[in-house]
C-alpha cells in the first residue's frame, strides 16, 4: 500500500449516543472515501476511561449501519491495522511517549491536582496572559524540565504518580493548513503543554489519535470544527516524531447550529423544539432517560442521510434529492461551507415526505400494518396498500397515516363542530335519509356509480350539492377532510355507508 491511498477514519469516543453532527462527520468521510475509491475506517477512541458509557460503542455501530454507512475496516470488520479500538491498543502508545521524551519533545510532570489548582489560581490573580501549564508557567512546576535528573529518577523509582506532557515550543509562528479554512496561523505562546500520557497508563486523545492516524496510514482527517484548536498540537506531534511526510491533510467541518443560528445544536434545544438529535433512540444506562431517535420518529434512512448531507455542503446545483451513491459521486470538500449549518426541522420533514411518496404502496403498507395492529385493526394488506395510495401525499411520516385514514376502519364518534355549524342545516337529515335509500338500491357499489347516482339525484331534486356532499363526508369521515368521497364510500361498502349515515343522522343535533 502506498501512502497516497485514500484512507479516512471516523474516530468517535463512546461517551454517549452519537449526535447527528457525528453522523454527518462519518457521512462526509464515507462520501470522500467512496468518491475516490478509498477506505472508510471506524476507530473507537476510548482512552478516557472516566467518560466511558456502556452501550455507546454498540450504538455508534448500529447508527452507522442504519444510516447505510458501510465500514471497510473496524472492530467488527477487522483489517490490516487491527485492533481498531484504542483500549485494545493500549500497549502500543507508551513507546511513542518515551520516544518524545528521549527527543526532548515531551517531559514528565509530577504535580499533584492541588498544586495544579494553586498554579491556576495564582496565575488568575496575577492576570497572566496564559494561565495554563505552558512554556511561560512550567518553570515553577514539578517536572523533568525543572527537577534534576536524579530527582526525576528518584520520583519515578518511588512510583510517584506522573503524566507526560508535550514540550510546546515557547514562541513560534506555526502554520497549519486546513482544506476548508485555508491557512491557520497560530503562535505557540497561546498553546499549552498538553498531557499526552496519563497516570493511569493510558494515552490521551492527542497522542493516541496522532499515533493511530500515522500507523493506520490515514490520508485525510475530516472531523468537526471543535477539533480545530487541536490542529497545531497535532501538526507539532507529527513534526516531533519526524512523520511530516506522512501527515494527513485536515478538513474541519462547520458546526451544526440551532434553527435560529444562535449556537450549537444541543439535545436540550432539540427537545424543546420537538425533534431528535440522535439517529436512534437512546436509553441512558445511568438514569434510564430515553432520548428520541430519527429512526423511531419515522424517518427513512435515505431521507436522514440526505438531510445531513446538506448540513454544511451543497452540490452547487439545484438538485436536492440524492441517493447515497449520488451523494458519494457529487461530494467534494471544495463545496463544504465554512460557516455553521443551521438545522431546519421543516426541511427535514420535507425530505422525509419526498422519500415517502417515492415508496411503493406495498412498501408503505408493510410499514403501516404494524401501526394498524397497534390500533386493533387487522386489515387486508391489499386494502391497506390502497389506503396508502390515497393518503401518502398528505403525510410526512407513515405513522401520520393513521390520522388521515382511521375512518376507513372505524366509524367516526365525533363530528367536526365547525362543519356542523356551517353545513348541517335542519333539512339535511331528511335528505341524507333519501340518499341512504338511493344508495341501498345501487347494484354496483363502485366509486363511479356512487358518484353518478349522487350527482343525478341531488341535481334532479335541486338540492345544494356542496352542502349535502359535505354532510355526507362528515358522516363518513367525521371532518371535512379526506380523499375523494365516492372512493371512500366504495372502500367502506354499502352496508357500512348506510350505517354511518344513520349514525350521523341520529347523533348530530
Ligand atoms: N475521538 C474524537 C471524537 O470523539 C475524534 C476527533 C478526531 O476525529 O480527531 O470526536
């Protein structure tokens, strides 16, 4: 394998359910790999044991699967660079931390949490420009840059707890390149000596992430904007290891913003506005709290990925509906926006509607049947298919079909008061009785014959056509809504139609 091969990775930490922003990151990596014939790798970054959440890793994999993102290399798929879970690679990182110490790019730090806290407080009181553990401040701390060699050796021998920190250059103009943002300039005096290796024997995110990207021959790092501040350190780590030639190219994706554009889209905002921020439903293992998911809310995965694809990218054309394959084909990093992407919930529903009406009636009926069973309706699948064909234009989600179609199965119990007020005049019950008699004489109870008979009858008697048809609809449906009335009546059948007319006549005052 040459270093030019396109290899990208999605590297989530299993600290909870995967936010839709994370799915978008995975998706863009996936598109990029597919478009250029590369490999998409899933690496689980679980070195922070304090933030580990049981079930989160499984959730991440299930979410990718539901979204249609296939993984080329990962903990379940295996691959040339296995293992793909960082805790299973634990043994591997120490030597890299040691290498940096040997080269002078990292050092031991023995400071206790109390000492670190005291340092921070003191620097705050002094209003120091940088209050972190950095070149300007490390000189007064307990580390292998300030202690003598023998003191350090003694402490290590005695088993004193320590971390390994990066030896940040004191004052250097650093240039990093981002494929979306262009050149990023930073002076290292604003950065700190990040911990690379912790006292629990685990590497931190920074060390493990860079080492693994190198070992796994990652060509492009495509990740969320929240990692942009880490870029200078990562570039310096590549330099310190002497891996500049193998350094991946970086692309930091814009944030996902709340619908009003003011701030990052969080679970709290989404809950308030009534839409999910997670692909699948998630039950918090600690509290039992349930968070809703796109899948369970009735989104089709095709719609879900189409929605996400457009949050931060556009094809540069008017086309909005794209299959996974078309997205991979059309995707390019050049068309990713710099500015944050607002989440538009109405648009999300519109996307689902578009995919819903593209489904066959048979597919829709298959999804709708369990909803009907839940309502105690055991309907003939072919009839359900027919109903789907009638109501699909009116809904964004299959579950909404019940509201649009329940009258096909259950006679209305309540009648829309507005319609009654407007249409149900004193003469209506007698006319509807006549209509009922007329319908009972029909030999063929088809929509067409019902339509013709009603037309002919109401016209010949000079009854108000609109009024009676509306009252008849009220008797069948309970409201003024619904598909073509004769079609509904044919579906219900003669007996049911007559029974509904009499029920309405008897119950509407
Ligand atoms: N483990 C990091 C995360 O949780 C990965 C960031 C990166 O892609 O470098 O998002």
